[in-house]
C-alpha cells in the first residue's frame, strides 16, 4: 500500500484550492485524485463569466477560474492522478485508506495521514421530483445539457421548458437561447427562485423568458421523445391547482431542481452526515466526525459562488496541514452552533474554542425570502450581534464571522444560535 | 420459410425461442422495439413468485410453481441474477386472518413448498420495519427476486447463439393463413420498408397486444386489457429497509402494493392497478404515485421516500378469463398463443417456454439438435472480483479501469461488452438494462454523454442516431450554434 500525508478526493475547485493551501502551509506529500480526464471539475463546462470577482477581483469564465488554480497546483509540484476513481474510503482506528482505480494502476489502496473530501455534488434527477408522465428522450438535468452543449458542441433540444430556477437552469436558459433554441418558460415549484438574483436578470429577463413561480410540471407527453409538458400552479402544500394547467409543446425538458452533495464515500467511511445539508457534520476546522478527515466545497454543502468554495477549501487545506504537523491531544470542549428561526443550517456545526482560528466563517442559508430582517447571533440565548440585511433569499448563501477574542470573553459559552429576526 | 415465427421478444417470447432452439428448426422472433425486453418484461415487480396466489388447477398455478422450481438451474446455466429472499403476506390487525389461511390452503393445493403462518414476534424479528399494525403473515421461503432484464436477455442471447434469428424494429402488420402455414407481413419501424416472412407455425407472445394478433387468425376472439402498474424505485441507500418481498393481504380495497428489495439492492414499491384503454400508456400519473404513497405504509413503516430515484409504469396483459391462454388456437392450425401473461408471468416464463416448445415439437415432429449450447455467460461484473483479480483484469483490458457510471460504478469495459455481445445494446436504455449504467441515483446525468461516445465508437454509429429507447427517440437535435 502506498502512503501520502494528504489525499484529496476530487480535483474540482474545492480540491485544487485545498491542495494549494495545504502545500503553502507546509505539507509536501499531497495526492489529488480526479475522476475526469482534466482537473477543474464542473467549472470546465461553465463557460459563462462571473466567476472570481471575490477571489481575483475580475470576472472570469469557469475554465479560466479553474486554470488559475490548476496553474497554482502545477507550479507547486502537487501530484494529481487523473482519470482515477476513488471507489472506497474507510476509516478504522484512525487508519484512513482510500481505494482507487484507473486504467494504468488497476485497483490500488492509499493510506493517508489526512484526507480532504472534495467530491462535489450531483443534480437531483426527475425521479426524485415525482413528476408523472412518460419517460422519453429529451429530459435532461441542466448540467448534463450544459456538458453536451459547452463541451461536446451538441444540442440536446430545440424547444425547451425548464423546471427549477437553480443557477444552472438559469444559465442554461440563456445558453440554449444563444445556441439557437427557444426556451419557452422556466417553472419553479417554490414561490421564490433557487438561483442568484443576477442570474434571473441576466439569463431570463434579458431574453424575455418568463419565470413562473409556484408552478411545476404535472405531465410529460411523448413516448419516445418529449412532445409536450404541462405545467400547473401549486398551492402552499405544493399540490397542483386544478384549472391552472398550461400545455407547452416542446422537445426538451431541462431540470434544475437542486443539487445533492455526493457523500457515498463519506458514508462508506461511517462519517456523520447532516440531514439538512446532506454533507458531513464538521467543526470550525471543517473536520468531519472522523479525525483528520476534512470536507469542503459542494460535498460539504451546496454553494452559490465558487469564490466561497475556494475560501472554504483553503481553510480545509490549512487545517489538514495543521492536523498533520502536530498530533496533539484533542480538546473536547465544544460550542454548539445552532440554526434557528429561518436559518436552515450552519456550516460548521460546532466550534472547538481552544483550537479555533482568530476568525471562523459560519455559512448558512435561509428558508425563505426575508426583506429588512437581521441576522442575529445569540450566545446561550442572549443576543450578541445583529446585522441588518435588506434582502435574504434561499438562493444566496449568507455568512457571519465569529472572532476568537469575542468568544474568549464568554468562557462558559455552550451554544451559539444564528437566527433571522424582524429588523 | 421459417419453421417457427415468434411474435414478441419479451421474457415469454425469448424463453420460448430458447426452448425451441434446442431443436433442428429454423426459428425467428419479431419485435417492433429496438431491443428485447421492451414491454411488460421491463416494467414489473421483478419477483419470482412462490405460487400461493393463483387458483388451484389453473395454468397460472401450475406454471408458476414449475417456473419457480426451474430458477436455480436456469440462474446457474444462463448467469441470471436471482436470489430466494422469501416472501411475506402481511395480515394487519383489522384484517380477517381467515383470508390468510385461505391463501395458505391455496398454496398447499398448488404444491408450494415450505409455506407457514408466522406470528407477529417472528415477523418483527425477520422484518424490523414491518408495520405496527401487522398481526401475522404467510411466509413463503421459495419466493425470490430476479433481474427481469437479464432474464429476458439471457434467454434471447442464448437462443440467438443457438441459431434463432431476431428481427428487431420489425412490427407485424398482418398474419395471413396459407396452405402450409402463415404469411407474416411486417414493416421495419425505422425504414418503413415492408417485408413478408412465411412460417409453418406462429407463436403469439405479444403481451398486451396478443389479442390483436390472435384475433387476426381466429374467430374465437379474446380480449386483453392493459392493466397499468406504477412503481417507485428507491436508491440503494434504502436497500436494508426490508429483506423479504412484503405483500399486503388482498382485500376489498384491492390486492395492495408490495415492498421488496431488488436483486441489485434497490428498494421497489408498487404496483398500482388501473385498467387503461391505451396499450401504449406507460406513463406514471399523479393519482398512481399518490396511491403508492398511501398504500405502501400499510405494511412497512418509515419508508424513506426521500430516497426515490425514479418512478415508472408497466402494463400487464390481463385476459378476461383470468388465466393464461397457452396452446394452439382451436380454429387456427399451427397458431399458438402464449397470451394473457400477467402476474405471475415472469415466474412462469421458463415453464411457458417449455410447454409451448413441447406442443410445437409435437406438432412439427422436430429432432433435437446435437450441438445445442445451454450455457450463457453474462456481462463480466468486475465488482464481483477481488481487488487483485480486478487489477489483473484491468492490466489485460484497461477499459475495465475507466468508470463511466459513477453511481453504479460501471466501467467502460462492461459497456463495451453490452454493445458487442449477441443482440447487443444499441440505445442508452439498452445499455442501462444490460449494465445498470445510468440506473443509479443520478439517473444518467453524469454518464450519458460518455455512454453516447462509447456507443457511437463501438457500433459504430453517428452520435445523432443514438436514441434513448429506439426509433423516434433521438437523444440529440443537432449541433450547437445552428438554427
């Protein structure tokens, strides 16, 4: 069995940024495992711009953003095994073993001092949405269509209905239009969009593509290829309202109805999963329930901007390096982080105050659209900080920054709650 | 001229073809779809029934029990994934236990081995997630689960290797009586070109359409009603929820829905039962899926419905007499029916194959082949190998080292095998049914572009001709930046 100090599973934006950061924090023996033929992950098919405003102060396309990190990985001499699939991961008594496979090496095992999980996420398929109807050709998740169009130059359809207003769906509404297709409507089950405001403006409004909120697909026609879909308004329980049906003839239905972190490997290693995020439960160090196993990027929770993925991954890389440098005894003292009143979840789920950095970024999403509300941070039930936000929506990630020096002033603190309150 | 022409390449037609390929006879099979296993055979409960359900003395009872008993040998001979996981019929507290004992009695009359009634305590030990209302159950140890796709493919591939000709994408339009047999008129579904095939004997294994063909040659009309069954398929993460096939005790409310593990480790819930006039209506419905959500918890609690990865519907061929119709039509010499094959049709298929073959053998006095090859090897599954064996395989055949479907961990090698083998896959669904690539939790989101690339290279064919499930179902509509 071969050994590496740090094994990073996934060479997308999270894995690459984690590798760079771990190296810069003194770890030399790093292996990145990437299943695709090139690193960069899903960024490689995101040929639109708008990436990197936070990280590089300029607007880049997805492949450009990825290339910057790939360059950093290459210039640091970090090894990336491409076309390699991690097929199993186990943690037993602190022995971390990744089983991987590729054409050249066959099946091989890597023992690791520390592991960073950066496997990304997948799209929710039609079956999980309970859309009735036929199952013909012409139903694609938005990401699959994006790959076909942007990487292969192939058109999956000409007349398109999109269900779900996640960012990929919005981006693909514009892309399909630019490539010559007619996008007839975007239907969204929720009363609000799941995507970024800027994408609604730039991808739908600018192209006069209607967005129908509180609507869903209730029938798909066509035995061999999609011929039409019917959408209907839904009530507050998500049930179709009779009499609101509208039939659209089309040859394609694109689905952009949510992303699911891909944690099959995490589960196989017995790592605890948060039922809201479907990602691992992590500490402020982004360390999972298994010592020395860290998680970052969309495998941890679905992000809105890749810049935040890069930031989070850099923290994971740094913390993994710290873990590898000193095998000190762990302080068991913890402060619980709790999502309350309008906050769906927080990442991390708890802090270890004795070991925390000077600042810890807590990321979360809200459960609805809130105008003129505050994000309130409570220490053991007592409001400690408030920040007013003109608008918050589920499609955009929010964050608060906790400072070590402030927490040090409350030595017996057990529980930090983050909640949304009326301003 | 063919000695024997079979209409329908579902599990029944394919089982018949395989049995007849033991004889010195020219045999052909027609199917309007682009692949075998495209009708009822591909969308059902994937169950090998024990045989306690059918009326004693019926063909259903006889062939069910015989088909069930054949499965161990067949599974070994034809490499069909099959396991006897046992089945349970649940009687809840409000239900009449007499009905359960009647089922036991029927089963015993049908010679189903090992049947017994178990009480709640034993039931909970067997199935911890059984409903709190479950009082007792009928336990049938010979009940099993099977891959219906591979069962059909195995019969068809083995028939093909033994000389049977398969004409796919070939729809039978009429059957004309001739002095020495029948003239079968067909049209190719892709090219629309007509072609006629003379045959001495015709076998009707056309599923929900069997009445259409039977009524072309016989005055004794039959009527097959398409009875729709809708299903939910859950992710493998739900696989341990139950280990047996859990039936509900039939009642005035209907036959109930079953909850079962599948042979590949998913969880399956279904079916509903609604008669439909449209024999192409394999669509799911809001009502049907709602019914499943309401009914399934009557026998199994805490079903993880968030793990649903797909839903589908199949049509069972229900005949008004409520039994299989097997044999030569009275007023149509040389025309044999295997009609009305609804549940337990999948279980009975091997026995139906034998029975029809015996009848045709008698009719045509066929001699047995000396070089019949009874064995068929399925697609090599690297996940059944040890790590060392797998590495050696990859060293010799690097394509087994490239994972294409990450959910089911299916390699390029398996997909190439699916395309290259007899009656190989020519569509995305064909590859899916043979390898499971695209059948996992992402439902082909990640792998379909790669699978298309491999299909185009291996056949070879233009990527624009690749379909999901045959003629009319092209996956692509052209190239980008083209109006």
